[in-house]
C-alpha cells in the first residue's frame, strides 16, 4: 500500500524524470547540429586523399559500426532473417540508391566543388523527394509544401545565378551534388512507399551492407588504390579522419537518435535545418572557403523553405516522417 507522501512524491519524481530526459534531448540536439556542421568540411578535406569509392567505403563502414554498437549484432540479425521476401527487392533497390549511387555522386561532386556549394546544393534532395512522392505514391503536396519547395528552389537558384547577377553558372561538381539529391529523393520515396513498416535500423544495415559489398565486388575490376591511399595518408590529417568517423558519422547519428527519442519531432526536425547555415560557417573556418552574400541569401531561403516543407509534413504524417528521418542518413 502506498503512503500519502509516496502518492504526493510520484508526480514530482515523474516531473524530474521528464525534465532530465528533456535536458538530455536538448543537449543531444545541440550536439547533432554542431556535429552535422562538420560533415561537408571534413568530407571535402578527405577527398583530397581518398577517391569517391574509398570515401563511400569509409563512410558506410562507420555507419554500420554505429548500427551494431547501438542496436546489437545478434538482435539485428534476428530481425533481418524475419524480413519478408516480398520487400527484399525494394530494400535492395533503396540500398543501391541511397548506399551506392547517391553517395558516389555526392563524394565525386564534393571532390570537384567547394564545401560551401555542396552544403547548399545537397538540399535539392527535398525537391526530388516531393517530386518522386507525387510520381510513385500519388501523394500531392499540400499548399505549405508547394510553398516551401518554391522557397528552396529560389535559394538554389540564387546560388546558381550568383545573386541573379549572371546566367546559370553551375559547375560539374555542383551538378553531381544535385544528381545525388535526385537519387536520394528516389530512394527516400521508395522507403516511404514500400518500407514504411520496416524498422529503420534494418534499412540502415541493408544500405551499409549493400555499399560495402559493392566496394569489394568492384575493386578487383578497377585500378583502385585504397591500400595505397591509406599508406600515403598524411598523419597530420589523422585527426580529420577520426573526426569524420567519430563526429560527422557516429556522434551525429547517435545524438540524432537521442534527440528524436526525447524531444518533439517538430523541435528536432525544424531546428535541424540550422545545420545548413552552421555548415557554411564551419567550412569557412576549417577550410578557409569564402562565403559570398548570395550564398548567405541562398542558405537563408533554403532554411526557411525546409522549415515550411517539414512543418507541412509534420502536421499530416508525423509517424511516417519519424520513420523516414530515422532510416535516412545520407552524409
């Protein structure tokens, strides 16, 4: 039997637990934003020494390690064995698109352009996600999503036209970044249509395993000096490699999962768009890349458009948005 003091203390204990969980969530969200800001800059620096195929392998092996450490190897294997054969083809297709094709385009584009431009043009994925959602799922965007998509497009156009002072000037690297967004958007639409009931960690593992298998299957047929790249990698940049794996991959995803489990989805999803801006400033501080006024204006429009798009999605399909975000880590 509970005492009167025990009954009185229960709401206080629950409030303290909620406050503690919320505090951890906000700390995790802050860490997520800060660590997410490093992805493009660290990746850009590493492309000076590693080929896009090597970057694909390093990135996905780190993601796979995160999944094993977080969810456990044997529990995941049990869940993978229970995957219904009917969804194996969509799962494999999404793994090829999001784990192989899109990252190869992204790393190749990152190698050929500035980190600042990569940070901005990567947001073309949102537009392609809306487009493929319409084509594959017959899911026509609401007014807010149309409006948000138009704002994002205006931001990308502002950068491509250099503040509307010249004709469209988009380099090969920037175009590859946009193409990677196209494939990410297609993969995301397939996940939403065919895999929305599958646990996100299974999708992550399938994506990473597909990419790693592709690396080992392709390596014997091309002159790919991965071992030579490792041996010739300058030791003074070992911190960048560790930072990419520990901060840009592991810490980013870990803090994201912690924040999305402890905070409202709207807070995590909407505040996460700030990474577009903080990523520019980190690229400027770490790589010394200049940030022009039209890039700042484009970033502001992209952030605003992403907020509008995500707010419209959150109001309608919060459960599906959570599933998509958890299963979709493309950098």
